[in-house]
């Protein structure tokens, strides 16, 4: 895709059927959606310096956006935070409403990734409003999608299910493959979480095929993770699930998708745990936990801790230590605003035959947490 075509797409023209990355703009508009994130970051910094030297504030904003998004996906959250804010300031000084919206979208997405859901809602709503005001339908759509995903993560399916379906219809109408894949995966995840495994599998498979046709390796990696999850929980097909996760991991590593890779490792832990392979599950949960902590991703950290606590309990950990960990996790998940936090903890306690798990406990100290492992 040429730079001109990319820029036209960002401004609202109908895209081609191949996946593209609208967050790569300006001098970076020709970058592929599958470009290595380390390459994107390096190119973004180089072009940002050139824009600064030229005094081009709009170009600074757009190059800074690419830097922010590359850093976020690489798990360099502090750098991502600085980059999106600098992008917004540059866009505001240039009175570039579209670039302001994209910067806020990036900040809202980072906030969701870090578990700051109220901040994510606030930034993404502002991004959607600015996108509409500036006539940029793509950033408006991405921002509404971000709001829908935040609600889905929070467990508010009733509120965001209709929005997912609406965004899917819009993406299909515009032929926007990458957003079509995102919406299919979101709807599939809600079906999976409510026990409609057949519907979930069909949607994840459609997402994988759509991503494959569009050459969207990132979207396909997430879809393969979803397929693996359903095959594991519905059919007990451990080996097929592990093979799909290995295929997805290859793409994550090649593109340096740090967050996606950590979630892949957590899912591998889930698959192994369901198969009764608790020692292997423990190793994968511990790996995912270290990866999430390194990138300060609160939700992934809490979910990996939960998986690790269950695996350790199966391997003979003292029930009192398991209860203490689950109690602390109830608090941590609740602070993230997850509506289903109590249900998750209560189900885990019942499954493991421990409990009851107390409410409103003080957080574990780092020393206590380490000792309980």
C-alpha cells in the first residue's frame, strides 16, 4: 500500500481487502501491518526526529503515534505513555483534530492494557468524539471498538454485545479486514465465555480465515489462540490446541508481539492444566506471569497468578497458602473492575476444594507472596 493510499484510508476512504495499519501514518504510512515492531519503533523515532527538525507538528504527531503503538505492543509501557502524550501535544499545537484523536486512542488502548479501565473509557470516548468531529471514520471506529473491548474485558457483555455486532457490520461494509477480524474475535470470546462453544469456534475460525486472506498475521495469531482454547475446553483436544498455539507463537516472536506472546503462554498453561499436566502448566503460567509483570500489564498478571495458584494447588501446595493467594487475587481482580472477579475466585476455590475465600483482605506483601509460592 502506498503512502498516499494509506493516508487516504485514514481520512475515510474505503480500504482494500488486505489488512493495513492505520496507526502507521505520514512518513510511516507504507509500513506493513506485519512489520516487526522493533523496526516500526526505530523508523518511527528516526522520522520523528526529522519532523522535529523540520518543525512539522502534524508529522511529529503521526510519527509519534507509531512509536507509541510499537512501544505498547513491545511492552515498553513507560515509553509508550510518553510517546502518545507527546503525539497529542504536537497534534493539538498543529490543530490537527484527527491526529489528536489517534493519540487519545493510543493512550486509551494503553490504559486498558495496563488495567486502568476507567481511564481507558475516558480517553477512548474523547477519541471517538474527536474522530467524528474531524471526519476520520477510521479512528472513530477504532475508538468505539476500544470502548467495546474494554466493556467486554470488564464482563459487561449485555452493554457491548450490540456494539460489537454493529462494528462488525461497518467493517464488513467498508471491506476493512483487520477490523472485521477484531470484531469476529470479540464476539467469539463472549460466546466462549458464556458456554456457546460451537458458535465461538465458528467465529474464531472465520476470523482466522479472514486474517489469513488479508495477510494479517497479528489477527490470525489471536484467532488461533481462540481456536486452541475452544478445542481444549470443549473437546479436550490438547495436542491440536498446543500445535495451534505453537503456530501463533511463531508469528508473535517474529513480529515481537510481547503482549500477545504472554497471553499465548498463559493459554498454553490453561490447555496443559485442563489436561492434568500440572507441572508443565505451572512453568507456562510462571513464564507468562514474568512477561506480564515486565510490561506492567495488570490483567494478564492477575490471570497468570490465578492459573499458577491453581497449578500449584494441584501439585500439593498447602490449602491455606492457596486460600491466601485467592483472597489477594479477588482484591486484585476487583480493583481492575472485572465484574466476574468474585465468580472466578469462587469457582477456583470450589474446583480446588479449598475455602471459603475471604473478602476484603489486605494485599499480600512481596515477601509474603514469594513465600506462598
